[in-house]
C-alpha cells in the first residue's frame, strides 16, 4: 500500500512537471491516498480543460471516446513521461510468505 501511495505522489509530481494545473489534495484524500493516472486525468480535465495537451480528450477530440483511460495510456503508462514503476513480489516470494504464515498456496 505504501508503495502505491508513493507512486501516486510521484504521478502527481510528474503531472505538475508536464504543466498540468489541478488541486491534488482531493485525490490524496480518496482511496487511502492511492492516486492513479485516470484519477489525475479526471481532475486535470475538470480543472485545466484549456491546456493544449488536453484537446484530444475533450468532446470531439480523437481520444475522447474514453478520455481518462486514454490519458493514462498517453501520459502514465510504461515509457511515458509520468510512468512510475511498481515492484511486485515474485510468485516464489508469495508462495514462501504464505507457507511461512502457515498457509497452503493455491494457484487457481
């Protein structure tokens, strides 16, 4: 959870660095402080709709069919300026943790 919260803070920082203007405090207050690219898109499109980079996501734009998800793919997915890597446990680490806790790992 802490990793996701830190990643959200970095995403917000990247959005500011890209020149988007929005109030991030409501985002940080939601969902235990985990902020996604889609949440940033919703805030930016509502609070900074005249930013030139947002034109494709506004009604009639070529990315307006699903603007929040498209914004995420264009600005926060791997290889994009707002991307923040997340480290996940390996399967072996998860199995070991389950066994250490006395559980039986089941892959379904």
